[in-house]
C-alpha cells in the first residue's frame, strides 16, 4: 500500500546501510503522491500557531533548548521540525511542550488529507494500539464525553476550594425548611447510591458532606457527620459480605474523608445534642403558637409554618440518630449490638412514616441551580472516567420509600438468625432472595454477615452451622455415627471421623447458602464455580462413608452405614444442579431447538433428587435398640420430605409431557434444527451441561446418551399420537398437584400451565392446525420455568 511505502521512505535514515539497496524504489507517480500528502500534512501542522515552547526537565525545573535564546520559535519552524524528525511531535509533547496561544481548527485540512487514503486503509501510529482506539473517548460528544455536561452548570466553580472562596456555600444560617430539604435530598442520594451508583455522583454531591468540620450550624453538622459514618458502615458491610457484583454496588470511596478518625461516641453525642436542642425549640414554638391561636382564635397549625418545619427536622434528626446506632451495632457483631440493632431498626421504620407525611415541608431543589441548596452534581467528575455521565437522583418520595423497603427487609433477615434447622434456613433464604427482583445488596450483605457466619450462635443464641448440619443429616438419613443408641457414635473413632467431616462441611455448605444471597442475575455464573468446590467435597464424602461403614460393620453389625453422608450431601447437590437449569429458563438462554434435551436433562436430575429421598427413607427403616430385642422399627420421612417427593413427581411428569409435545412438533416439521455452519447439536449439548462435569454423582450424560435414551427418531413412521400422550402426562401432573394441600404460588402457577396445555394438546390430537407450518409459541408468562405451548 501507498502508506507503507511512505513510512518506509521516512524511516530510511534509521536503517543499516546494507538494507538500503534491497528496497524497491518508488515509482514516479507514487513519489508525486507521497510528496503531495507530505505537503498537505505539513500545511496542516503549520496552521497551528505555536508562539512559544516551554520545555521542562524531569526534575520539574525549567530547561530551554539552545534555539530558544534566539527568541520564540515560529509555527513554521516548529512544524518542520516535528515533521522531519521521526516521532518529533510525540517527543516534544512528552517533554512538556505547551501551546501558548489559541488553537486553530484543522478539521478541513485533515479531511482533505484523509481523502488520499483508499477505503479501508488506515494511518497507524506505532504507540496507538487497537486497545487505545477502542477505549478512546470522542471529545465534545454529549453521549461519550461527560465533561460536556458542564454546559448545564457553566457558571459553577469546578472545585470545592473555589466554592468556599466565593462564599457560595452557606455554612451557618439555615431555616428549618431549608434544613429539612437538605436532609431529604441527602436521604434520596443515599437511596440512589444503594441502587448501585457511585458515591461520587450521589451522596458526595452534597457540599456539606465534603467539609463537615467547617459547618457551623449544629443541626446540619451533626446530621452530615452522622450520614457520612452511616454510609461508611454500609459500605464496609457490603464489602465484607462479598455478595455484590458490578450491577449491585461499587465499593470505591474515591478518597473521600469518611471520618474514620472521628469516634462513634462523638457522632452519637452530637446527634443527641442536636435532638435535645431541636426538641426544646419545638416545644417553645408550640406553646407560643397556642397562645397566639387563643388570641387570634385560629387553628394552631395555621399559625406557624416554622413550628411544622422544626418538628419535621426533629423527626429527621431522630431518624439519623437511630439509623447510625443500627448500622454501627451491626458492625460491632456482638450480642448487645444485635439486640440494640433490632430496637433501633423498629424505631427507624416508625420514623420513616413521619418523614413521608412531611416530605413536602422541606425546600425543593432547583434543578437549574442545585448549588443554592448545597448540591453540585459535577463537583466530583474529575474523579471518574470521562465516560461517566451524571444521572438523576431518585425523587425524595421514592428514595424514602426505598429506604423503608430496605430496612423492612433487614428486619425480616434478622429473624433468620434464630432459625434452628438448616433446612428452614435454606428455605427462608431461597424464598427471600429467589425472587426476580432481588433484595438490595445491603440487605443480602447483612444476611451473610449475621446469619451465615460462624458466630451466629453467639449473636442470636441459636445453633451453629455445624450443629445445624449434624441435625439435618440425622433427620434425613439417621446415620449410625449420629445415633446415640449406636456404639459407633460412642466410639472415639466414630466421634473423630464425624467431627472431622462436619467441620469440613461447614465451608462448602455456607458457600452453598451464599450462592442464593447473590444477585439473581449472577447466581447461575456463581453456581458454575461452586460446583467445582462441591465436586471436590463429594469425593471426600465418599471416603468418610467408606471409613465409617467399616467401623459400623465391626461395632454395630445389625446396622449398615452404606452411603449415609453421601446421600445427605447428594440431596443438596442435585438441588443446585436443578436450580442451574431453571435459571437458564429465567434468563431465556435456551433456543427452541434446545428445549427438548434441556427438559430431558431436567427430568433426569429430578429423578436423581427423587431417588435420593427414596434412599433416605430406606436408611431410616432400621434403628438399633437397647437390650436383647433386635426387632425392626420403621421410621418415616418427615412430612415435608414426603410433600417434596410428591412435588418432584409432579414436576417430572410435566417435563415428560413437554418432551412429548416437542417430539410431535419436531416430527411434524413445526420445530426445526438450525443449519450449523460450525459445530452442531453435540457441541451445544456439551456447552449447556459442561458445569456438571465436576460432579461425580449424578454422572454427566453425553449427547450420545441423549440420542440413545430420548429416542425421537423411534417415533418416526409410527402411528403414535404424541399430542395425546402429552395430554395424558399433563393430566397426571394436574391430578398430583390438585392432591397437594396448601399449594404455594409457584405450584398454583404450574397448575394453570398444566390445565392450559391439556386443552391445547386435546385440540392438537384431533388435528387442529395440522397443516400449518408456523413455529409454535412458548409462553412463559404464567410460569417462569414451564411454558404454555401454543401451536400456531
């Protein structure tokens, strides 16, 4: 290409002499074009007037070149030197060359030079890579360059020091209504931050939180210090919880002063002092207004808006004081701290109702002049990447409502710490965090720190995680090593093996619970990583089972240990594998042609889960008795496990019914496989179920197993009405679901799906729309995992 030849011509002087003769000389026409391009570029550089060049050495001192003694360089000389020397422009800029006069627009000359390039041809600087090009920001573009937002606040200072020098920030005199407006706006900023935005663009857009020590007003100073400490405690809780992602929260504090040097007691005393002063002043105004009302024979509420605003301010100071006590108590992690946190949390929720009723009392924020209330949306823009654009803060009413929801959820989470059963704790976490709209990251972090850590027994006076796991295994499979009537449990070897097993089981089982505390959109990704850890522990479970089984055969021949702990652990592993596939339906990851083998694998996992419960039921059948009696005593599964088996059976039947429908659609030509340019169905199959490869039991099925066991081609050419077969499976599932008492909302939705599919399959079995070639519609509006299949 022409550009390569030009670059080769420019670098001739840098190459060894021996290589010069081997170069192909430029043709006359190409040399002409090369000289013309060079001239255009030189003219473009000459258009930039450089009146003076200042060169600074590495130590920061001033070092001028020899030519600077003759006077200021002309633009022509600077341009020629920059062009003639390789990398001259870049080197001069790296040495600190600073243009001293105005810039000249050379866009037209650049475009004229670019016309000489062929389509697809680029001029590449050796120091400018593809990564630089992809991460570059288009300056002056309102969508990419966040600094363009300064046009909205053209007259605003760009630094806090400049704001203070010009006296634009009121530090002393504030009316009660103005203080209420500032507090409400800061609370809205905190709610916006908890939604997942940055501190620099939310909380610390309030000037008063940046310089709390310089505030002279006692109410505003105590509130500002308390709010900064509250935000810091929340940030630490989120970071230590470890269940946040980029979508949830950013733990950076951008170097802001988080008042770590200020003691909590000082903040609490300041808030108490402000509360006492506001309460005294409010009582004085109320008594004064009563006397005025008696003289003027008016309603007290009509006499003084100042009294109403002051009372609203008092409520907000009390809320800040109680919220600060709550978050600091959670951070202490002591029994007294948890008890105090529960009390303060109840008071905060009560005060939020009063704040909502007085939300219109405070001074409103002027969007055209937010600095009048002490807010500057662009003050921290220099701390952020150029593409970070400022976004709107939540309205005050929505912010208060969001804070009320968060604190309400925290109150619910604190009840989880008193649960004694591992199964109850698991069900509570899944039911709480398993919704499509996951609870706030602060709530989930409090759940992890208080309810899933090893000191939960000390905090809530409940069982530890290890003891909960022991009791859960005893109730499910009743192993001899946990049965007090068995000699294995009394032996030192049995105690040591059991203690070692459950001591090691705590970490993977806590991670198993933490998975469900992640954001719903990230759980599937986390499950993929967690399955590797669970696979390693499953191998250790098999070794422990083998060791304890040998001990049982020697010490308690009438009872066999078999794979008690393996069955108990498999119960939770299969649940996690099922959740992995179901999350794929929630995310809408599966294409229509993948649904058949996905529901086939899901039915396979449901079968393993059902078999695990059936095995547990058999392990509970025999229990050793004291004395000479050696009769069998039957012990049944808990009722909730029997109900779970009935639900599993219904779900398996629904999966089989959906598979029959899909088989009919595939054989009828309504559902076609895509024409793969690369790979094929086997590659898609491996990709979908590869995370299960780290689990030993249930073993990973291959695409060959699917083709052999699913047998779609076996129906081709046979007189089988698959729609009718599907209808029968849906009828069986309907009967199983209707026999359940106290169905959950999820099961009610599944029952509606089953009933709708029964009607559609009955119509299809009679030839309804048989000649249509339109693809079917899979409607997940009733249930997020099982669709209504509409035949078009």
